[in-house]
C-alpha cells in the first residue's frame, strides 16, 4: 500500500468522530463499532465479508488515533499534504526551500544553514506514522522499529471490603499476539518465509523527491519485511492471532465503584521487541449492608435508645474487618449527630487510613407496657415547659 493510500484514509470518518474528538470520545466510538463488527458478533463470517473488512478498518483507525504520538504525526502529515505538499517542486509558483510552498527552516525550527538533513527528519515522521516501521531515510537504509502493544480493557467486580482494603484478582485477557500455529512467521508449518527482495527485510521502502525523502511500507511485503509463499491456514499468513491468558492483577486499596485504573505493561505484548501495552480495569463495587463510603471515610448509622441519647452512654460501634470500638455518647445527643472514629476508614495510598463516621439514630419505642408508659408520663410532667414549636410558628408568621 502506497503512502498516498494511507494519507487518503480519513480515520476520523471511519470512527465517525470529528478531528477535535477527545481520546475518550475516540475510544467510545471504537468500542461501539468494534462490538458491532467483531467476528464473534458475526458467526459464520469467513474472514472476507464486509463486516470483517469493516472491523479491520475500524481497528486500524483506532490503532493510530488512540496513540497520542501517532495521532499527532497523522494529523501533521494530512495537514502537509492537504495544504499543497502533494504538488511538490514546481507545483504553483515560486517557493522557498527547493520548490516547497513553505520554508523547511520554519517547519523544523532552524535557520537556512540548519536545513541540511530536513528531508531525513520528514522521513522519520512518515516512517513512524505507518505502522511504526522504517526509520529515517539515510544512506544505510531503514530498520524496523519496535511497536508498542495495544492497550487492553477488562472489568472486575469487588466486594466492598476488597475495594476498601485492596486485593489481588485473576483476570482472563484476550488480546492480539503471535499466531501459535506458525510462531508468528505467517508461513505454513514446515515452511519458512523468505526475506523480501524489494526492501531487503526492512519492511520499508524509500521514496526520494528532490531534497524531500520519506519512507513508506514496502508494497510487496506490506511492511513485514518477509514474503510468505505458503501461508499458515490458521492466521491466513498474517502471523497474528488471538491469545487468552490469565494474569494476577493487584487492585489498590481505596478504589471506588466505577473507577478505571491503569496497570502499566499488562496489556498486549509489543512487536519487534516493543514494550507491552497497558491494561485498563473498570472496577465495580458491591454495596455493603452496614457500611457506606464518603471519599476515604467509612460511614455507618448506629441506633441508640431515647434514654441513651438523653442521659448519655457508652455504645459499641462496628468496624470493617475488625472488633467493635467503644463510642461515648454525651448526654443530650440529638438524633442525626455524627461522631468521628479516627483511623477506622478506607486505606489510603500511603498506607494510612481515613476515619469512621458514625451517625446516631434515636429509636422511638413502638410498644410500651404500663410501667414504661407511667414513667414517660412522669417524665413529661417533670419536664413540662413552654411550647418548643412556638418560636418556629412565630418565625413562619413573620415572613
């Protein structure tokens, strides 16, 4: 595939997002389309149907736009060609810098004396854009560059306690990897691929246009550097397949429901000794029947009797994964008052803990025997005084 073919692909249109789309919007659009066209969602797909081709196209677009560096290079390349770079020398009047409609010194931030080798740096730009292969176009030729593995997403559901204290979970991941049948060569078992004679195994071919040069994927080997005469029947000669693996992932303490955490280097393996991608885990937390969360603090509602709230008392308060603590309730405690028990909350990143916020709920007795009723009536008579609602009513009338 030529450079012209690459530059004519509008990856933003493929994903149905504007050029100004955020990384989150791009990811959301990709996930929606990937689910729609994924082979698993289209049983019976022979690998040549429109849905399969669309899935590959969507994946290729996301592969570029999800990587900040490659997206920047892609945007720059389309801007350059879209503004007249396709005309090259002699296309449209007097130009500077050897026939270009711009000054190479302006492009690379140097003076006219510093423009030597500018074409090589543009070669770096396009070589990095098209699949991460092909270095700068220099006399010694280009080399295949390492390529970072794709990021992988997963989900996990934790108990309330696991989220608060942290835990290690097993995650089953499916990602792209070398085909196990051909060990990534793309050749049928018992055969071996041969070095592409066109690019001599580099995977890239150079194109020189005066004092402007850049590299592009080799048309014959499609950038692999190898030619397969007898393709592997499992991967159809691509050398890539789907792998499923189980990893142990450490979920840090204090994660909340709906939080998305990043585990660096736990994604798909890279190509050509490139680094692995990252793993993003969406966390779901089950509610607790006793405790709640308020940031790094735990919350709990503790029932107290009328006499405990009135006369004061020492009560037992439950803690998460620990023995109950004693809380002193002062006399005259109103309903809904919150007390703080320090160090009994959610574990923080530095290992310390938040607090436990205990809110008292005064219980009103539903049934009274004669003795209790008589005692309450005596209490009422003994504490009889002014109407506690008189001021409230007066304020309401004054408005």
